[in-house]
């Protein structure tokens, strides 16, 4: 005799592994394109503006809009996907659509109001977030901030629409839209910046964000609800209950975006730009390594948590960490060895000088250390969201944010711009460690087998890094260092991995076979 109430769908059976491989690969491949377009935008920016005061002003103007966007994007999918999945499980798809529409109405209304207030108060806000900007640069930044604040509304709409699509197991189009936006931004940058300077780059950023909103906006217009109707929906109330503590947490957790501009503005001219060049290479790399696994596994983990199948949830977490570390370990160790080559090959030329190559590459080596915690934190964060541990996340986030500002301020006084990079490394590493400390007792997860797997993979990556150092000492040209040393390091890594970590190698090969079988 079933204990499922009439009219409520029975629990969805777990997806097979083969049903996950194709969307994981699809999202990852498209994300490669997205971040390649972002990289090309950075290359164009470096050639056009170098590490100039104008670029410092642009980045200072972008800091708060980017900060708010990161908070919203970092929270919305993690709250909305589990709520929408659970509502569909309990009450059916039509109710889930109403709930998603209701959440969108509340979020977008709040975002529009915030954007209007901040756009008109941009000059005052810049005095707080970038106090070291000279008066001419402050005036330029205030003008550009007015152009850039509407990107917050566009980003919130895109994040909300992508959450709805992902909850319904549609992953590809939400991943493709940012690729279109990145290519459009690059095109507009190359067209507008030579004529209009830094204001042309701000316009390109805004137009690209609005176009992405229009491409995904149809998902948000599948119904209309009044305010009373919105608040009357159980799923909307549940989402708002989960959302507000995470927003407060996000305000603290994402402080690094504003902090790097704040501390950079108090250092020598060009420091904001140099810190941004280095950190902007690491963020996309971390997302690229983990976004496919994290995005596609999240609905599955939400179902496992909803069904209290903690053994399966722990298995999903272990598999994700073991699989990702195969990519993360060589990315960090080989990346540190090739940091100068990467900066030379990508940025040197135009207004980007040899001195700036040295500054940015030294910062990039530090930021590479943060790749592990940043990438794996995307997975552990989703586990916590699936478990709805929002209060714990909020408390941890608040503590992390306050302590981050304190120790980063101290590091900056001792190390200058390098202190900003080390502050970020400490922040994300601490956050990831705290995630695991919260998750393990909740689901009965034992990290022992994962630790041994990580250790074996790290041995292979260390050998690859050693070969990289030997080759780069004998080749001077940046692109040649990347091609020769990178190829040799990867060959050595794969060969060693086959010897020292066969179980995880077989896991990857099995996934590849399943991909071929389903294609």
C-alpha cells in the first residue's frame, strides 16, 4: 500500500549516469566558449587600455554593479532550483511554474528599485568603494557607473530564467546565451572603444547584458501574478525564507569584488587594473573546471536531499570531488609554472607593457592557489543549498566576510597588491573547509577514500609541474612555452595518472564510453 497522497506525483527515480554525461559535457563545452569570449574581451581590454587610470576608473565603476550581480547570481539558482523541483514533486508542474513566476516578480522588482537608487547615488558610493581614485578618475567612474548599473537587472533576469530552465532539466540554451553575450560584448568593444574610449567599453558591457536578458526573458513571461497572488504561494514564501539569509551571507562572501577595488585604489596607479587582470583569469578557470558537473548534478542532489537519501548524496559529492581534482591538480601546479608565459602570450602588446607583465604574472601565481577551493566550493555549496542549510551558510558567510576584510587589510600593508591576492586565497580556502565540516556530519560523509584519490592525482600533477619548469627554463617565447611545456606536462600527467590512480582514470574512461554510447 502506497503512502503517496492522491494527486501528488511519486518521487522521481534517480537519473542514470548516462543521462547526466551529455548535459555535463554540453554545458562544459559551451562554458569553454563563454570564458574564451571573456578572455578575448580581456585581451582586447589590455591592448586598448593597458593598466591605465581610465581602466582603473572603469573597474571602480563596475565594482558595485558586479558585486550585486555576483550576490544575486550566486544565490538565486541555489534557492530556486530546489524549491521549484520540490514544488513540482509535491504539487505538479503547473504549480511549479506559478511559483517560479512569483519568485521572478519579487526578485526583479527589488532589483529594479535597488538599481535606480544606486545609479543616482553612484558618485557617493564611489567615495566609499574606491576612495583613492584621483578626482578626474572619480568623475569618469561616476559617469560610467550610471551606464553600468542597469546590467544588474539584466543579470538577475538571466539568472532567474536559467534557474527555471535548469529546474526543468534544460541546460544548453541557458549556457549558450552568455556565449552570445560575450561575443557581442567583444564585437562592440572593438567597434566602440577606439572612438569613444573607456565610455565605449561601458556601453558595450551594458548592451551585451540587456541582449542576454531579451534572449532568455520569454521564460519569465509565461504568466502574470499580482503581489497578493505571489505571496499566497507556498513555494514563493519558502523561497523568500531561504533567500534572505543567503543574500545577507552573499553580501559578506562576495566582498572580495569590492575589496580588491577598494584596496587597489589606495595603492599606486594601475594596481586596480593589474589585480583585475590576474583575478579575472582565475575566476573563469575555476568555473570552467566545475560548472558542468555542478550545474547538472545540482537537480539530482536536490532530489537526493529531498528524499533524505544521504548515502546517494554523499556518493555524488565524492564522485564530483574525485573527478574534478583530476582537472584541478594540473591546472594549479602547471598553471603556477606557466603564469608568466600566459600573461606574456595573452596581454603583452599595445598599451600593456613588460613591467605590467611582471606585476600581473606574480599576482596570477598567487591566484592559481585559489583554484582548488573556488572550483570545489561550487560543488559543496550546492550540496549545502540542496540540504537547505541556509542559516548556517549565512552565519559562516558573515564571519568570513568580516575576517576577510581584517586580514586582507593587514596583508596589503605588508605585501601591497600581493596581499589582495593572498587575502582571496585564504578566504575561499577557509570557506571550502567550513563547507566540508558542515556537510560531513549531516549526511554521514567520510572523506577518507576521497583524500587518498586526491593524493594520488596530486603526485601525477607534481611530476607534470616539474617537467614544465625544466622546459620553460630553456624556451623564452611565451607562446612556445605554453605549447611545448603544456603539451609535455599533459602527456606526463596522463601517463603518470594511469599508473598511480587507475580507479579514477577508469571512472573518466567509463564516462567517455557512456558519452559515445548516448551520442
